[in-house]
C-alpha cells in the first residue's frame, strides 16, 4: 500500500500565467511549456489557454470564439449575429489534427462590432450588449456556445491535456503580451469542451484550481442580475462575479479581491486605519453573498493585466516569480522555471492578498 510521500497528491488542477509589464508580445509556446511539468495535476478532461494582444489587426472588434454541434446550427447563429452586429471577418479557427484531441465540435470565430442602431434602440452600452448576447446564445441556442468574447484576446480550450490543446490550436503561431493556462482535474462536473478553463466573459478570463463550497449562494446572488450559470461549475460563477464587481459596480481590483476573499471579521476589527476598516466592513456587508468559501487559487486575466488570488487560508498552492519586465504565476515553481530558468524573487503570496500586475499605460 502506498502512503503519503510515495505517491503524488496534486490537489487537482494546474494554473499558470505570464505577462510582460512593457507589453512585449511572446509566442503561445511560452505558456505551453509551463504546463508540461504539471502534467499530473490534470487528467486529460480539460485544458485551455487565454491570450491577450493576439489580434492587433482586429483590436477594435469583439472576437467571438464559438463551438457548434453542426453546420445548420452555425448558419442559424450567424443569421442571429447579423441582426445585432457588423461581422467584419468570419472564419474557421485554425487547428491541426492530433490523435490526443478527438470529437471536436465545429470551431469558428467572428470579429464583430455591435450595430449602433441596435445599441440606440436598446439603450445599452456595447459591453452590456455583448454580455447579454453571449448569455442569450449560450442559454437559448441549442448546439451553439460562445467560449470567448473579448477584444484583442481569445480563449482556446478543449477536452485533453493542456500541452495537447495548445498544439491542437497551433498556439505557437500567436503572440500576446499576456497568457494564462489551465490543466483540469474535474471533481463534480463532467469533462467537455465548454467546461474546460479558462471561463470568460468579455475580456475577463478565469483559470481556477480548487473547489468552492459557496457555489449555490454565489450563483443565486449573481443570477439576480441577469447572469445565467448553465454549466454547474464554480469557475463559471467566479467569472460572472468578477464582471459584476469590476464592470457593473465599478470596484477596483483590490476591492473586488476584498469581496471574494474577504478578511475575517476579527482581522477587519483589528485594522488601525479607520478608513480602511470602514471600507472593508462596507464591502463585506454589502457583498456578503459573493464571499467565496473553500480552497481556491485563481488568475484573472483582463485587457492590460492579471490578478492572482488565493483563498484566505491559502489551501491551494500558488507561486509568483519575476525576470526583467515579465511576471510569472503558477501552481508550482517548476512551471515558472520552465518558462524562465533564472526567474528571480520567487515567492508564495499570502492567502487573501491579491497580486496585481498591470501593463504600462499605452504599451498594449
């Protein structure tokens, strides 16, 4: 019988990320390498990547990455999109056939701009309009699924190990100033293409290692504001929570972190700074239903930056390293060393304390 120390206990899932503070673009092969030493954290039921700055020639358009179950579904969805958007480019997503990736759906991408006449009639800003459109397709259009919907960014995910998913999508042909990656070890939900990470809405993307016990409370709250959680997975609800806090409510990244990984009441009461104490009390009181409980480490990607965050008790591993203008984040230091062998100042962030990296203004 094997005992602890003789068998690897991966604590599920692998996450990794890299970003250039100067906005320098790097090939997708960089982030694929990071996933190889963490292979045993996945079980082949989901892998994926998000890249930022990968579509500079279409930077002003929303890039819709979509799964379709058949050609007729794509045609009907395209008709729907034409009623709401100007489609400036429509194409099959470039992939390569590899034995490890099977049963792929029809993979298509559209670069679109909301029709101004439709925005005017609905009296919506374009981000809210795109978010509602994504929800409508994913909940009402059987056989169609939008898995990426941001500007100048894109998500690539599938059922498989992340290294194979990267090869399948030919990520070495893309360049971005920021990349995130995930290798999935699903616990409560089945492995399928839409259930792989990252989960996205607009330019927000989440990769997550952990299992949140507050899922139902978080889901019930967020669905009051028009979000539809259709996948029964905690990472989906985290993505919508971040969109609600950051885009809809206008919180800062640090404030949003203080909501989902709120300090204990005893910690708040012990704050000497009265202004900070009052702010933390307000956030924990007003957004109490958005506190995430249970073990987690997440990386939030967005246009111009990354935020890494552990649960308050740091029940999932996460390390950060730096080298030059690059910052690296991963579940294991080995992944960072694979991307940059001479990485410096490698440290493990404290539980509940966000690590926020933003690209210099104008650099991306």
